[in-house]
């Protein structure tokens, strides 16, 4: 059986969060995403660039069971943007998991946490950025 045409990439992610309002501020005010749709007080859909992020409110008991997500990543256009984003987020009190570093493949990134503890990577990744 022939494989279908390749996907256009991973551009949608859904997160279960306890503090929807704090997460909305993080993704909208600090990362620059926009509210696309708010169907009710417990669900929010954001857009930014070519991406779509869904936030779904859950109770602490649900969150305590753990999350299978390792991290979500935002692609940056150049290595210098990684350092600028690190400084911006750190200045706003965002919990950092790492300092910016250049990887052996030429990528440059750092990790931080959103208000609900989800790990976010800000990354310049040459093979993706060369497509622009």
C-alpha cells in the first residue's frame, strides 16, 4: 500500500492545564500567540505563526496523574533569537530549566516552564529555518 503524501508538520498541540488563566497569559502576553476561539470558560484555542495550541482546563486530581508530554517547542528564526527570548522570559519571572546552548547539530535552544509546569523549548533548528 502506498504511503499518503507527507504531512505539513506538527502544528497543533493540546495541553491539559490546571490554571487556564495563567497559561493564557504566558502563551498570549509573553509568547505572542493570539486567542482564536474560546468556546467556553474551560477551553481555549490559540494561534501563532502556523501553529495552533489548545488549552483544556482539568482539575488538580487529573493533573496529579501525570502528563505524557515531554515538551513543546517553538521554532525561532536565528540563533540570536534564542538568547533574546531567554532574556525576555527570564525578565518576566518564567521558571527556566536551562540556559541557551548550541547543540552539535547547529541547533540552539533552552527550556523553560509555563505556569502549569509544562516544559517549553525555544529552539533555532537550521533544517526547519532554512525552509523560510
